C-alpha cells in the first residue's frame, strides 16, 4: 500500500497527540530540504513520555504500512529523531526543545495547519 506523505502526516500527528505530545508542529520542508517533505516537532515533559510518544508514532506508522527507518536518541529521552522517509519526527524533552529551537532554524518552512488533527 502506498501512502501519501500528507496521509502519513495525519498518522504521525494523531499518534503524538494520543500520547499527549505537546505543542505539535509540522513544517512543510518540500523545496527547502532534500531530507523529507515534512518535519514534525513535539515534546514531552519526561523521558518516559518522550519514549511513549516515539513508540506510539512508530507503531502507528507500521500499522499504516510505513517502514520505520532509524530511531536515534531514544536511550537518552532528550531528543529522539524518527525517520519515516517522507517525514522526519523530532520528539524532544521540553527543556531540550527550547534549547534547539528547530522551528526558528527552519523558519523558512511554512507551518502546516494541524487543528483538524489534534484535540
């Protein structure tokens, strides 16, 4: 089954929201980065919550028929990167998110309106 990156974006955002991922943001990096179509950024308030968010995203992607690439940084629970091909997910511990401020780093990328996908 082939899934469009916009459909995968919905799967990822809903999975992060299900585990109470906070301040979920999606940046449309098509035309800006060769790495992916979207970057999804969110955070949890503990290492345990960060791990739960990552696990939920990986499981939801697999259920949608998406191959989960590398998952980097899960051991520390501070900044975890999940490679889903067209989408790269960054799950931060809240303090790390402020420090790295990826939204500012990728400020050329338009934000995707996610209001219909999250509670």
